[in-house]
């Protein structure tokens, strides 16, 4: 095997798709998947590749600096794709410190471990930091986030990710660490943990529960199909320029209320129910503090320099996502009940 790639957060929603892509596409790489298996890390997402000879899972927490040094010494990765993060804005409002520990301290621990193991021999090495468009703050009715947009985070989550972005760039500027960054828009797709809007609504429709919509529902987000995001990460990791950042967006701006109505329409059609059945469940709830009105990504840089484009429209990606959840109701029940967390003990603990 000519390279070892360490992927952090590889049992999470986005991470599992990145891991599967790398394990499937690069049989000559040793893929080391490092995850702490907190509430959103689910190894059942990777059952289909866990027996591959060039795949290794390591349970570890990036907030433990000594453990990160141990992992880097043991596996000596040539590349790091850093996806491990606390990512839910609502949780960050309730417990900001957890986000500082994972997103800031955890990232610095990885950067220090990479510096130690690579020892200024950076040929063939790369640290790819995956971040969010929320670091840029909020947009009005017009305009797009570009790679040059000034940072203006508004939530503890986005502030922690902004800080981690700055540390990654600082290690490039100060120590010469070979890094690339990607800032993505809202992801959706198969295996999505049902605390986020789309899987939450699918779950609640199937269980005839209310579909909670913050405020007036006119908050606007750009939506990116997770498999397209995994492809973009692969491309930037291999072909991006050192020190550069790339915005990854789906060119799919939707107001939350319109998105949920489209989701309701598709679910009703797929279940053969009268139009409007699911939409009756929509319930407007009290807005959350510091809620940004609009995010929208300008992905022209990655389009022009690396040739990446989304492979599906939002309606197509949403249809694929709904189909996956309808065909994997056991997975959804396992996640919502917490039973999925027993899988590690069964498969790996010994």
C-alpha cells in the first residue's frame, strides 16, 4: 500500500461517505477511520466495507492529545482528512464548551500530531480540513459566499469552526504544513442523523409527528448532496493547491418552508397517499437565538480549477434520500432508539 490516509469522524454522516469512497476507489491506500463514536457516529454506516483488508477502524477522541500522538506514531499517515466535529447549532447553544473542545482543541491536537510525525518532510503529505459556510455569517437577499468573504460567525458552532479554520491556516503560514480547506453548504442524503431538518422530517412524517419549522420558515440554505460532497473532498485532497480553500455548494437555495413542502409532496407520492397529507404536520415553533437568515455558496472556484460540479438537482437528490430512508426503516429505528451504539461493542470491543 503506497499511502496511509487518516480520516477523522469517519463514522459520522459525511465521514462515512468519504470513507466508503476512498476504500472503494483506492485499494492501494490504507484507510484508517478514526472516530470517538459519540451520539452521531454510527459504524453500521460502514458495514459493507469493514472487512476490506486495507481498512482499519480506530476508536479514539481527537480531544486527547496523547492519544492522537499515539495514533499518528502507529499508523504514520501520509494524509489527513479532518471531518470530526460537533456540528449541530442547537447543541452548541446549549453547550458551547463541548464545541470548543472538539472543534478547536481537537483540531490543534491533530495539527500538532501531523507536525510531529512529518517532521518538516512535507513531500507527499496533506492535511485537509473540512469546514462549513456558517463561518462566513449571514447573507441578505443577494450575494454569495466566496473564498474571500470575511469571517463573521454568529453561533458557538460557527465560531468554533471559524477558529479551527484559522488554526489550520496558521499552521500552514507558520510551519509550512501542507493544508487545504473546504467550506461546504448544508449536506443531505443517506445515513443522515435525524436531528437535522431533512431526516427529522422524514422520520416524523413516517411516525405522524409534527414537522417543526423555526420562525416563519423563510430561512434560506444551499443544499449539497452528501455523495457529491464526498467526491469534492476526494478531488480537493488530491488536486487542490496547498494553502488554498475551496467552497463546495450545491447551487440549490431553498427556504426551509419550501423545502419541507417539497419533501412532504414527494413522501406522499412515494407512499401513495393523498396530496397534502404530510403537509398537515407542519408546525411553526419558536425561533432559535442568532438564527442566520441566508447562506449561499459560490462554488465557481472548485468548478473552474478542479472541474467539480454537483451530479444531481435538489429534487433528484431529495428523491434519492427519501427512497433510502423508506428502504432503511430499521436503520432509522436503530438510530432514533440508540441501539446503533451497541454495534461497536459487538463488532470491535474484543
